[in-house]
C-alpha cells in the first residue's frame, strides 16, 4: 500500500497579493489518513479551549492541545498554554510536514472540532512568540471543511476546502495582511482534527 497520495499537485499561491498560501491537497492515501485520525483522537491530551473575551472567561466546545520541543508557553485570547512533549505520531507528522515544506518546526497547536457547529472566528497567527514571516504548516484529518481568508484592508476573500489528510501552508507576509477562519456549517457532521506546525522564538 502506498503511504502517500501519488497525485499531489501543489497549488500556485492562493493569495493575489500580500502573502503566500499553498495547498498541497491530500498527502496521504485514505487508509493512512484514517489511521492517523484515529491515533490523534486517542493519543492526544485534548482539553477544552479557554479564552478571555471582554472580561469573560469562555470555555469552548472545541478542544485543543499544544506540543513542542520544549515546554514553550503560548498565549492567545489572553489564555496561556504550556507545550507537552511530542508523541511518536506527532513527530512522524512533523517530519513529513518539514520534508514537504522545507521548513523546520518546533511546536504544534492542535484543534479538535466535533462537527460543523464548531469553527474559528477571523484571526491572524501573529503573536509575538511566533517567528515573523515563518511558515505555518496545517495538516487536516477527518471532515472536509471550508477555510476562508480575508484581506485586512480590501476585505477581499479567498476560500479553499481542506480535505482529509491534506496540507496547507501559510508563509511570508500572510499573517500581517490576511485574516483566516473556519466558518461553522450545518452540513458537516463528522469530527475534524487540525494540526498547525509552527516555529516559536526561543
């Protein structure tokens, strides 16, 4: 059985200006992607996400996990997480993402969406703890979901569907100029796991 999809065609830049986003499509053959999905569901230390918005402590249905080379601290939405040691499966996926993108990553933020009701509002991954202009490699397993980009000034929008076992890479000035989100949808009933491999400033 082939581990990887042999028909990968990396997209040209999805953004018209102000950044670089490439979609690699489905990296893995479906049985391999299914196996990784099951492993991630059962081996990751999932916790409900927390945020402090307008002075209120919000606990989301969506679950998250944070892993890295060291016990990095990562703060977003005024909540701080400390990275856990890599699992074997995460190290395998990190190595694959590094091979495909030619970039080295030292951490990974994971999100678990139970169904289409759960999403993510527009935001940029521009926290000071992240290396400026560094690539962020996003691996998706499970349900196919629409992913949106919106330019911060022109409000121009770009969409792409992230498939089971697929890879999307954001780099260069993308976080400076574009917002991105995972919109909720009633059409999706399956779970989705998303891994975003990142480079923290040490």
